[in-house]
């Protein structure tokens, strides 16, 4: 029989309470971690399974993250995700480049993880349907929930269009084996990134052979912090209005446009009107309406077609 020790009984409730609190905190911690992992996983994959190469892929591409110091952004070092095609390190081939612009809110992760663009490169190369392409996905903001519209804003060091068209393109051409010509470049994006791809490419005719907009828009959002409610600036940054001014240069450089939107997307009217404007200005284009809305399902479902449309029109693709 254990002897009685004076004072032991008075401490046991405290010890029991401490033990209970420790258990509660442990369960809460596990719960918070689980919730964080779920939200983080959903943010990356949007309910789809994580990207994984099919069994027939024998050689995989390589994903890298680099940082480009941008004079257009006041010397800011900006993240850029690069996907090198299978076999890149084993040959001296020069590859075309597809520049991918994320939407808002967003970051490059959605393009590589949710849309599995790297997996599609691996798969299409394994099937012999493309020769290879480098994917480049820059981060187009100072934060995931900070809107920059991929445009050159009014404020100093906010030239996001120039960051893509000059700083990123020059950095990629200097660092990797690329086709150093507009004929070897394409630019694409989803939602706000689709608007950005159109706006940037129209302001820099000849720099990109193919322009793709996935559920994008063609009229600039009247955001005071970016465009200052200035009619001239809004018109300049509205591809639907700016297209006639640059159409001769686009035709000269044999630029084509590939774009789509959902049948339930509120941007359907803008997209149809832009298709008519392309036709009037004799710019080669492909436009279609897919069943659905402004969702990851429609972007993921058309990702392979978008990749094929870009690579088959670029030199070396």
C-alpha cells in the first residue's frame, strides 16, 4: 500500500487540469494543422488530384524557381517559375518558350499544380506530339491578393507589363537555350492573366507569335490605383480598343490569337465582340465557347488544347 504523502492530494487537481489542457491544445494543434494543410492543398489543386505523370512517361521535366531583378519594378527581385522540358540537360537544342500569366488572386503555383502544365509537356513529348517547350510563369504582383492587372500603372516602379515583356524575356533568353525571336515565343494566361497576355502582346507586336486568353477580358478594369480613371490610359490598356492601331504590325509578324470563354461566363460578351474585331482587322484567330463558367474546371479541361495551340504555331515547337 502506497504511503500517504501530505500535500499530494491538494496538487492532483492542478496536475489533472494541466494534463487535460495539454490534450486539448494537442488536439487543437492537430486540427489547425489539418485545416491548414487542407486549405493549402485546395489552393494548390482546387479539388483536383496533385499532378502526376502517367506511367508511359519515362523522362520528366524539371521545375526551377529563379528570381529576376527588375528595373521596371524599381530593382525588385521577382519570383519566376520555370519548367524545363524532359531531356533539356542532355542536349543542346534551343526551345520555344510559353509565358504563362496567372489570374487574380493567384500565383504561378496554380498554373503548374492545378492546370498541371508541366505534366502536359511531359505527356505530349512522350507521345511525340510536340518537340518540347520551356514554360515560364512569373509572379505578377507583390502578393497573392494584391491586384496589379499585369499593366504599367501610374505609380513609380509599378511597370508590370514591362517587367514581363522586357525583364523576364531578357532574363530567360540569357539563362536558358531559347529560340531568340518572337516566332519562338507565346504568351497565355487565365482570367486576369488572359487580359494581361493580350494587353502585353498588343503593346509589343512581334515579341510573341501566339497570344492566348483563357476566360480573359478585353476592356481594362477602371481601377484608380492603376489607371487613375484616365480615359486615354484605359483605352490604351483595353485590347478591344487598341487592336486596330496595332493590327498592321500583328499581320506583318504573323501573330495569331487563340482564346475561349465559358458559356456562363459574364465575360462572354467581351470575348465575342473581340472575335468580331479580330475578324474585321484580319488577324488569324481561333475562338470557341466551352460549356461552363469562370472556373478551374474549364481551364484545366482546355489546358492541353491550349498548350498544343501554342507549340504548333511557334518555331521549334
